[in-house]
C-alpha cells in the first residue's frame, strides 16, 4: 500500500514502540492518530510538527468496546478513513502462576487481546467498504515460547496470533491484510522496569547480544503495511532469540 496521505491509527502510541511506529508512518507521508488512555502530551505532539501530515490525538481505552468504537468514529470524522490499524497497546502484570490472581489474568487479556478485537471490529466495516486495509497486531516472542511469570501476557500474545490468522482468512478477499509482529526484548518503558538480573539473563540468550530498539520494530510495521501480498504472517524481530 502506498502510504502517502493514508490514515493510520496506532493504539498505545503515546510512547515506546507505538510512538516509534507513528514516526515511521509519518515520515512515509501518512496521517497519524496517536492514542493512549491518558492525554497525548504537548511534547509528543510537538515531535510531529515537522511532518507535512495531519496528526490527531484521540485518547481512550481499547479494552472498552464502546470507547474503541467512539475512537474509530472520531478518527474517521477527522481524517475520512482508517486505512491502517496498528494494535499496539499492551500491558504486563507479571507474576508466577501460583501468585497470579484472576484479576491479573483478566486485565492483561482485556487490554492486549480484547482491545485488539474491539479496535479491529470497529475498523473492519469501513475497511470492507473501501476494499482496502492493513491491520498489524503487536504480539511477542513470549506468545510463541511462553515465559516464566507471564502466563497472562503469553496467553494474550498467543491469542493475538490465532485471532490475526482467523481474521486474515475472513477478510483477505476484500483486500484487507492482517499480520503480526512478535518482538523479542525491545528497550522501552515496559522493559526498563525489569530487574537487572533478568535483563542480564535475557541478554545472554540473545544471539545478537543486544536488545532491539523501537525504531527497528517500527520498520517491520511499515514493511507489513506496504507489502500488498503478505497476510496472516507472524514476523519475529528478536536478535535471533527464537530462531529454529
Ligand atoms: N518492549 C518490549 O520488549 C516488547 C516486546 C514484545 C512485545 N511488545 C509489545 O509491544 C507493544 C508496545 O510495547 P511498549 O514496550 O512500547 O509498551 P509501553 O512503553 O508500556 O507503552 C504502552 C502503550 O500502550 C498504551 N496503553 C496501555 N493500555 C492501554 C489501553 N487500555 N488503551 C489504550 N492504550 C493503552 C500506553 O499509554 P497509556 O499508559 O496512556 O494508556 C502506552 O502508549 C505492547 O503490545 C507490548 O506487549 C513489547
């Protein structure tokens, strides 16, 4: 898909990987919807001042179906369409299974998996009418391999893969493509808070001996949006961590 003047909604783009994805699409000439539960800060908005594009900030909670619908409607009023949806918003509530509460499990599923469902459902009708669209879902290598202390997160990220492949099959004939990015360890707020011991142990497992950066993940998102014959795929970007 040629991205110039297309409209891209990136959930969870107030910081981290989502913000890097927003910059990548903006530099390709696409209009951007920035989103987070909180208000998008003036500093973040100022980062986009130099691009000759429209930038719209729409706050809201993807885990709430009504809010997701409202956000997509607002985006369509502001920009005319949503041509690309990036389901990037995600949270962790890490705990060993024996200590994990039902609430820890449900909260993570609700944002990471139900959130993607809500947003996808809200964009699909207009995309189907337009006979064009790309949906990119942020999973994780943890959804492929599992991880100690992340039964909730891994379940949500594995679920996203099955969800994406199912929707990809349903909408392929309408020229709507659905793909998944499964990053490994990427430097962001989500990983900054991890104990040094865990970071060192993770680094030792990565063949490339470094963590990824948000821009590298954003490059994959741009590639997936552009490639017109690519659907139902999971692209891992993890420095070789899960290579087989
Ligand atoms: N960093 C990694 O190593 C890594 C690895 C694999 C996969 N991933 C995945 O990549 C995605 C981005 O990760 P990140 O590291 O950039 O995370 P992050 O720095 O923690 O940022 C998360 C973003 O999601 C937003 N968000 C959280 N809950 C939301 C909700 N209910 N509705 C709307 N927005 C919400 C946050 O904004 P507010 O707080 O304002 O809501 C923020 O903008 C996540 O899906 C994550 O699971 C990350």
